[in-house]
C-alpha cells in the first residue's frame, strides 16, 4: 500500500490507543478492536428479498455465516419458489416480509429482486425496522437507513478500464 509505519499508527490512533509506544501492537487485540470499530464483533440477522439467481447464490455463499452474517430466510413473489428451501433457508411470500423483520429482529435486508420493486421493498423494510440494506438491484435506492448499492456492471466496467489501460492491482 506504500504507507509508512507512522501513517498506519496515526490512522489507528484516530480510534484510540491500542498499542504501547516502542513495543507495537498485540495483533489479536488490534484485530479484535478493529472488528469492534467495523461492527463485526457481533452477529447480524439477514434476509434476502428475491430468491432468483442472485438471491440463490448469496444464500449458498458460506463465507457470510463465518463472518457473522446469518441468513435466516428469503422472500419472493413467485408461487413456485414460496415454501421451498435454499441451502436450508425457507422461502416465504413477500407479503410476510414486515412481520418477519419485526419478530426476528432483522438487521440487514438484501435486495435481489426486480428493479421495478426495489424502492418499494426498501421502504417496506425500513418501515418494519430494518437497520441496513445491501442492494444488488442496478439502481441507487434512497432510504432512512444505511444502504450499500452493489452495481455488478459498474465493477466490470472498472475492471475493463484497468485491463485496457494497464492499471495494476489496487
């Protein structure tokens, strides 16, 4: 990253003192404190709205569970998907979304549904008490909670640019 040890120490010190001057840092303690700062020292309850290809792939990714993101259920409008399970997670009718969020204290809602429904889904989740939204629909959502909009085409365009212009890794 081409950073000096001094720059790294200064950045870390913005969050408080973690090490001892002249001795450095205890790696396990530093790792734990950084996890706390990032909000990764607890588990999060997650639901996925949209049980199609992206929702299916996200549900099957085991790395989320290992990082503390527990997918509890999926929601969809397609009758052929409702009542099924994906990787042991039930698929419910989207009409049950708000009640599920309230009764299961859901932290994060993942939107992998149709573009035309995404903003309405976000508003329904916020009204039910969701704390954050991870959006895979290629539109920028607006809501009164933190949102991470993931645009897969934008990422591929950026990679294409780097290939064409010889830009090496970040």
